[in-house]
């Protein structure tokens, strides 16, 4: 028995050699696992990130409204229009308390237009008005001043108002698809309507809303540019039969009027909530 055992394979050595191999096998397995993790984990994280559904970026306040009919989610935007005069306290109240707050909520559902009220007549200039940013338009300090474009233009609160109207329309012309800029700029001007068209006010509002003062000045000073915009805007208000600042129209119908410090002709309500509700109702049809 002893001879056979000595001549046969040493069975007692097998456990020793197996145990000696186990640490190497474990080490190799651990290295393989770590290698797989270092490759697979980054790929998994990258794929997870790419497959994540993020919420749509909400529109910035008043951003994206245009004066051209557009389609959103296969629906027509609701026409919303404000007819104002730039040096009118009722226009200030109307924008501040109704139009701007409503636009913050329904900007993606409306086709917003800012229109101005005036008439063709004689343009008088009395006293001295800051010649900038309208250096080519205001060259006289007194006497009758006529803006001759075959017809003269008359603004209820004087020549300064005509200039304020043109400044706002030039902002629309510069940023036609960005109401957060042109409506914000207009609201800034009209909030201090008594100072229109002071250069300091115009520069301050332009800076606040990211408009280059030189661009506004160029629009006003360019022969025929500002006047053409103003005349077209006034014609639009006249065609709609609007004479009072501020008149808010929804879907081409009068929604509410701010006149003499009071809300008038507002069967649907004069608050932001009612206006927003009406826009959403029309948008849902």
C-alpha cells in the first residue's frame, strides 16, 4: 500500500496547488470586473442622460409674441392688441395693470400688436424738447412744426408724444419677434410718460431692455422710417375705429377701455384673470 501510494500521484499535493491558484484567479476576476465597470458604467450614464426627457423650456416673460399670425401646436394664436398714446396716464395704467401681466401668462397663445392713436393734422412744437434721440426731427424750438409726409401728423399730447410713439414702434421694428424687448421698453417709457422723449429716459429704458440707443436713434432719424411706422400704426387704429387710449382688443373686438382713470366698456372684466381666461378660451376653440 505504501509502494502504490508512493508511485501514484500525490493526492495530498492537489489541495495545496488548488489553494495556491485561487488567489490568482480571484485577482484576475476582480481585475476583469473592474475593467468592465470602468467601460460599462460611463456608457450607461451617458445613455441614461441622453434618454432623459427634460421639460420644455418655458417662454421668457412676454417673449416670442409677434405681429404676424403664427401657429402653435396646430392652433392659431389669439389676436391681442393694445391701442395707446405714449404720454397718456391711462396707457401707463393699462400696460402696467392689465396688458403686461396678461402677456406674462399667455405670451405663447397670442398674436400681440402694439398700436398707436393719432390723426393727420398740424404738428405744433412749443417750448424746447430734447433734440436727441430725434436730432433730425426736432430742429425748431417754437412756431408751427409740420411733419410733411403729404399729410401732417397730430398727437393728442403734443410732439413729444409723436416721438415717444415712434420710439416704441422703432423698438418693434428692430425686434418684431421679441415682445419682451419692445413691450418692456414701451412700458418703461410710459411708466415715466411725463419725461418722454428725454434722452436720459430713452437711454435708460434702452439699456434696461438690451436695445442699442444708436439703433433707436437711427430709426427715428432715418428719413421717412419713423414717420412711416407711425402713420401705418395710426391708420391701423383708425381702421379699427379706436379713439381712446388705452383700448384693449381681443380677437379683433374691444375687450376693455381705460379712459379718464377708469375702466370702461369691459363686459368681460378689467382684471388680468378675466383677460387671460378669455384668451385661453379662444385658444382652446
